[in-house]
C-alpha cells in the first residue's frame, strides 16, 4: 500500500490549528480533577453496592464497567503526562492502574512505543493492524456478534499488560520487569483482599461483569474506530506525527468529556502531550482548515456503524474510509 493517496497535513496547517486551539478558554485542572474523582467515586460506589447484597450486583457490575473504562483512559492520559504534570500524573496513573487492572509503568512504556512506531516497522508497535487483505474468520465473526471485545483484549489490553516482559521498542530490562512484577503483585493483592471482604462469589461476579463490560465499552467507543483497518505505506519504518493523521480516526461518542475526549484520536496522535480539554478545539480548527483529512477517515459515530462489518472487512488494510 502506498502513502501517495493520503492527504498531507502541513506544519503551517498544524501551527494555525494549534494557535487557535490554545487561544480558546478551557475549564482547566479543576474540571479534570472532577472527572477523575467521578471515575474513582464510581469505582468505590460499585464496591459499596456489591457489598450491600446480591441483588445490588445488578447495579454494581455495570457501574464498575463504566468506571473501569474511565479509569483506563485516566491511565492513558497520565502516561502522556497531560493532566496535572509529570509527578502528579505518575502517582495518579499508578493508582488508577491499580483499580483498572492495568500496570501503569508497563502501559506507559508500551504506549510510548505505539506512538513512536504506529504504522511503521512490523513488530515495533505493540498494537499493530494488519497490512493487507484479511480472510474472513467465522470464529471471530461469532465473537463480534456476541460482543466479545476480542480486538481490545487481544490488541490493546494484553500487549500493554505484558509489555515489559516482551518490549518491542528496546531490550528487556531487569529493572522494568521487577517493577512490573511488583505492580502486578499489588493489583493481585488488592483483589485478593476484596475477594475475602466481599466473599469470593460476589467478588467474581462484581469484578467479572465490570471487567468484561469495560472491555465491551472500550472496544465500542475506541478500539474499533481508532486504527482498525487503516494502514500506511508498509515500506516505511517510521512515520512522523504529521503523517499519522492518515491512519488514525476521530469518531463521535456519547458524553466524550467523561472519557477525556479520547475519541479524538487523530488530534491526539498529532499532539500526544496536549491536554484533553484542548482536543475539541484542535479538532474544530483542523476540520475547518483541512476537511479532506476528515473525509479520508470519517468522524461518523464509529461505535455503532462499525459493528456492521465482519472480521475480514474490519481487519483488511485500506487507505482511508472512502468507498467502504
């Protein structure tokens, strides 16, 4: 596949859009802190509901699923040090990862490799997409119909969960592995304590429904729209952030501010360290100046529309969304 048909974003376009986005008023750290508190509060409320009795699990599980999805995005924002600053974001990321079953330091290193190598040399990006036509897979089609979040679990969660054990962007380091194992041990210790406190059957239902539900939400809101099916020139080892707009999508989702505007993925790949509250302004400025970028990879509600596609169509690499 060649990059020749990809629309090109110039540095002048980006400078103009960034200047406009940075000039717009945003709520600031207080709004971000309130959203983080809402995610943590939802997690704690779901735990309290689970402890209240078996029937309350009907509310506790779905509430935990939403909270875990929000916390997964908190981990992502903290990995980029884009919320409150490096030290606070590291501490918050470690805490959010503890609640969200996600070792933070491993995620941060793996996600850094994703931003460096997305669309580049095979094997470097922990979360790659296929680079050619994909044959239909009946088992995968069945999983999609049953809403099993196989793309999220297999292409996002597991690669980052074990990134330090099999790093793609550098050698495996003993210090990273040691901290990773400690992080896993702390997550396990927390949930062993919760299982003892709630009772193992209650904990299994609460954590199981929450974890699976969060996977479904994350896949529908983000995984199926961000990169799936888009591929650049496979001959290039590395692509600049300006080139990455061609194989990242921005899609509309409900209540995007609750999820730190993580749906605006084209803009995020352009400026990974930009605070999420500025992403909608950057989106508006870029779309006004370069509408061809958004025609190439549309911003339709991907979480609904992409469910119509079967495995072969979802996975087959293509340049943009035109003609699907």
